[in-house]
């Protein structure tokens, strides 16, 4: 079993990292380490004031830029304004088990934020990315299924956990298809995925949301800290591992512990579904 810790992150001097959702949780914890190890870190956040508060707790070169993944116009503006090369993009931001909500473009909020927003961002930045793309998924992907007949929950009765699982499965399918396309093009860039295990973050934002409060209370006794939950992201972003690797905690049921390469569900390995999801996502975000 690996004994990887934040101390094993090598010097990142001279490299630029973009981390979405870096104002809190594992995104903030990972960004802090990247900056401490010498990287220039762009905190891509929906709320710049909260981003500035996070940046103030970090040492090194840190910049805050606004990015709302639930609004494709914001994604395009962010990509247009970020003209410099990016060494590593960390697709970390996410939302979990909200009531049925629509993005600015009419997508179900979890699918629109967790997958489509990051899909669009990655493809817009890809010509300037030099090393790798890391996308944060979840063990919840194992319960996911891609329903191409109703991706945005317009006909089905809305089930927040099922919608979350679909979005996290989409993250892994996107990573695999991105890696295949990069390899086919002869690109040196690689695509990776990671999951934090059971991490005590504010992802669910439980205020006023009964289901989120229930899930948070169930998870809290077993959850690890933001710093521990960020380790798989740090591992995927900085270690010498193959493209399409998936990093997660090495402990019991991948809930906690030092990171290692972990497996994924059969649905997450379906290349035909991955190709179709890519094509549908490209059409939805064009």
C-alpha cells in the first residue's frame, strides 16, 4: 500500500495549476499544497470573495478568477480570459444532492455542473494544457447509469442521489474518452481521475436541505478531513502514473487512507457509452 502524503508532492515551481471549486473543501486543500510547493495556482471559483478568503490562507503565487460551471457563458469567459499556458487542470468543483434545480442553460444542476461545465471548460482550455487533466469523481459513480433518454431529468421523477451518481459516472467516462482522444492525437497530455473517499467537506451544502443533512450525518462519523480527502487529487496531479488512472483512498471500501490506484465499475469502462456521452456533451455545450 502506498504511503503517499502531501510531503511527497515534488517541487512545482514554474508550473501553473487551475483548480475549480478551490475556495473550500478538498479543492482548497489541494490548491494550498500546489501553491506551497511552488506552483502558480488559479482558484477558479463561483464566488470571488470566498476565493479571496481562501487565497489569503495560502502561501505562494495564488490568483482568484470567477468561474460558474452552472453557466456556460461564464465558462467561456473564463477560458477566453485565461490566455496563458496551463500545466494541470483540476476539475474539482461539484454539487451533491440538491433539490431539482436547473443551470443557466437549463441542465439539471448536478449533471450540468459536475460534468457538462467541466467538459466544456476542459475542451476550451485543452489547446493550452501542457501536462494533465484531473477530474474528481466519487465512489458514488458505482450506482450511476447514463440515461441518454433523459439526461437532465425532464421526464423522470427526480431522484437527487441517482442524479449525483449519473454525474460522477459521467466524470469517469469523460476521463477515459479524453485519454483515448489524447493518445490517438499523439498528445503528451494525460487525463486522470480521483475520488476523495469519505471526506468531511461542504459539498452537500446541507442548509435547508433534508436529504443533504441526512447524508452528512451518516457520513460524518467515518469521514476524513479535507486535507486527507485531497490526497488522491494530489497523487493524480503529480505522480508518475499512466493516463486514465483513477486514484482513491487505499483503506477499507476506499473510504479513507493513503491514496492508491483503484478500480471502477463496469459501466465506467464502457467505451461505447463514453463515446456517445462525449458526442452528446459536445452538442449540449456548443
